[in-house]
C-alpha cells in the first residue's frame, strides 16, 4: 500500500512540474511587444487601455492571458450592464443550514459559511476546525478561516485583504469574516477595461453540536 501511495505521489509531483514548465515555456515564447502590462487600479476606479497591437495581457499576478480569451463586449453599454450586475446579489449566509458530512471520527470539519455570487462564479468564505470530542462534541481546539474563488475566473481575480475567525462567547460557534477585492479585466470595443469592487463576507460555523 505504501509503495502504491509513493508511486502516485511521485507521478503527481512530476505532473505538477511538467505543467509549471509548460506554462513557463508558453509565457516565455510570447514576444514582449505583444504583451500589455496592466497597471494597478484602486477600488472603485475603472481604467480603459487601448489594445493596439497587443495579443496578451499581463494581469500583474504572473498570468499571461490571451486577449481574445477575455470576456468581450461590443458596446460600453453592454459592459456597464454586466459590471453593474457582477455583485448584484447579496452574500448568502449558511449559518442555519450548514450540513456536516457524516464521517466515522468527526473531530474536524470544513464548511462554507458564506458565499458571494459574481457573474462568473463565486467567492466563498470557509472555516476549518477541530474539536476535542467525536461527532463534533467537547470543545473547539483549533479553527481557521479561508477564502476561495471558484467558477469561470479567466480575466477575474480575488485579492483577499482580511480573513479571520474567532470562537464566540458560547464556546460552541466560530465567527468568520473576510474582506477583499474582486478584480476584472474585460475587452470592450478594442479596449481593455480594468476595474475593482470591494467584497465583504461573514458568517457563523456551528462547530459543537
């Protein structure tokens, strides 16, 4: 069994290295004069940059993205409508309806406590924790909040600025909070449009039953 696990682990590492090398090689093969380096944008600010002869953008995160792969709009009106609806829905809090997957020795948990839907996917706030007793009993012995950005994310990004968790006064629950910025890069009538929107998430994890 250990031998099988070792083989699988080795294959996984080799595969990861190969993917990284391929991405690096692909990035290095793109001529610099075809890459548009995007500037920093403040929250609430929008910038429009002409594409010119560029074929790729450097989003400042180490990602080289083909411009033709970005979400595109023929008119500014269409783009504005899309941007206005990026964070249209209020965050969903799962406080009363957190479901715990049944496991034999439930001294740990990993749950999503809040989710902000965006037009392309969702920003999720989760909590991982452990308890001193089986079946989520006893006391909370450790806890940590985290965020993820899932769905179609090409040209979009999530910059987490704050993510923390704390045990409530009852000793049974964990309160988590996260703040950050949703970034977007769109292709609008021959321009790259950059923008930033603030996101705030919070919720409770009922760790001790």
